[in-house]
C-alpha cells in the first residue's frame, strides 16, 4: 500500500510540475514564441517539434521542442474547449483544426490522428483566411491575446488553491475527492 501511495504522489507531483512549466512558458514567453513560430511558418510553410531536430534548414527558435509542444498542445486544447474545431474534409485521417490570430497574422494548428497523434503549425490557405474573415466560419478564429489571458487567469486561480486541490481539481474536472469518500 505504501508503495502505491508513493507512486501516486510522485505522479501527481510530476503532473503539477509539468503543468506549471507549461503555464510559465506560455505566460512569460508566449508572445515571443508566437512571433518566432509565425516567422518560421511563413518561411517554411509549417513547423512542428520534429523540425527542430530534422528540419533543413533548422528553425531559428529561442525555445526547445518541448516548449513548442507546450504551445501546440495548449493552444489546441484552448480552441477545443472554447470554440470547437473544424476538420479538414479532404484529409483521409481523423483530424481537427484551430486558428489563431496575432498582429494581423493567422496561424493554423493541424492535428491528425492515426496510429498516433501528430500536430503542427501551418499557414492557412488564402481561401480559409477569406472564410475566417468574412463568413460565419470566423467563429473559429481565436485572438492569441485571449489565449494568453486565459492562461494567466488559470495560473492565478491555481495559486489560490492548495497544491493538492489544484492537482485533484485538474484530474477530477472539479469534482471534490476526499480520502475515504465513496
């Protein structure tokens, strides 16, 4: 029993540490990161974690592949939870899209599911940009500033809670879990 309790505690501490790292990076480096991502996408056409290792030429980023993953995952999560996700009907695999705007630049996140999940930043087509700006499809366009503010507010909210309740709240989606509850 003691060994199981230790594993759960270690797992919860690791989860909390990674969540704090992710939020800290987004809050403090998010604007710089999105500017660098947009610059690379405009030059390369797309950008994902593998490009940092295998890309030719290598992307000029001031952050790591892990931090790029934080951006991809967190931005897609935010889009999914706040506006939903359209799909690319022409893609044979299950997928979802997210669109973010920063300083009049629109960037797309494309996530594909097959034998695993892969996601990357890319530049949407001119037709998609036109639809985002001039039709009801624009409901999917998210201001990057809103994403940063949401992350800051979530960070402040977490600081108000005790460390254990923060982890349990994240894991249980807000349900109260107490020792010995049935």
